[in-house]
């Protein structure tokens, strides 16, 4: 079975998808981590974000793997064999992912790799285009949403724990900007699949969100 979870940044997809996958005993696939890892490689190797052919070549010559070190551990992402799970969360990466995510040849390659995870596996896959492009035939699709203010507040709390200095107004601007870029891109834009189950997590706790999606998947 394939459970596709899409939605904007900060709606809680990763946390929810991880818990849901554990509950269902499915494999959890974070497709955002894949776009992030490619972006990290572009930054590290100095390929300019305006060099479209260079970025396509970079993607074609990259090996990405999502793995669990053991059954109870977090999924890690390996970029050409190197664990980059921490680095891909750096703001520098977050703010630059849209470049690679907007290139159709890069997306085609990503979609191909992502579909391979669905072969012979029960999966929970989260991203932006999973229910619309990667697995339009998925048995279960969820669109997880939340208001901009709530998403900014959640992000603020996360960053505060990491002692990072940022204010709410800046976060709101950043989130709106990411929404715009995700929704307006020509290929693989963020949009709700017609047959998706829509859930607004703004006023729900994580457990409630997981329970509602679990009930939907089992229905
Ligand atoms: O989910 P996450 O915030 O880690 O994703 C980072 C970025 O990767 C998104 O803002 C989007 O630009 C891109 N992405 C995408 N398609 C996906 C997953 C992520 O374009 N399926």
C-alpha cells in the first residue's frame, strides 16, 4: 500500500508521516530530504544555481539513499554514501532548495527514484507532489495543511530550542515565500490531489492528526 502525504512546509508532515509509518509498520520516505541533499551537494561542489545543465549533471551523477541504521532508529539520508541528515536542515539549504526543485529533468529523476521505493514495499511517502505526480494511483492520499501563523509559530519554537535568533515576522515572510515557490512552480507544484483526504492540523495535536490519518488509511 502507498500512503501519500503532501502539504506546505511546516504543516507537520514529517513528524506525522514518521509516526504513522511506525504505527502501520510501513517504510517512511521523506522526499524533501532528497531535494535537500542534492542542494547541499550543489553548494558544496560550487555548482551555481543558475547553471541548469550543471545542476542536471550533478543530479544524474548522484547517489541518494534513505536508510534506517536499525529498526528503531531514525531514517538517515546518504549522499554518495555520506550521512548528511544534519547538514540538509541548515537554513542555507532550506532557502536554496527551490532552485533544484524547479528543474523538470531533476524532478523526473527524483520521481523515478521515489517510485522505486514503492516497488514491493508498503510506504508512507511525504512531499509536495506525491499524490499528484509520483503516485497518482496511491490507495491513500492526504493533504496536510495548517495556517501560515501556526506554521511560523511551530518553526519559531523549533529554532528557539536550537538557540537560533529569528523573529516571527521574518518567519511568516519566509513561509509565505516557500508556499509561493512550491505552489507556483511549473513542474510538480504543490497542490491537493482531487481524491485526497484534507486535514488542517492548525488546532490539532500531533497524536490527533496521526489518529485521524490512521483511521482514514484503515477505512
Ligand atoms: O519537505 P521539506 O520542507 O524538507 O522540502 C524541502 C523543499 O524540497 C520544498 O520546499 C520543495 O521545494 C522541495 N520538495 C519538492 N518536492 C517534494 C518534496 C520537497 O519540490 N516532493
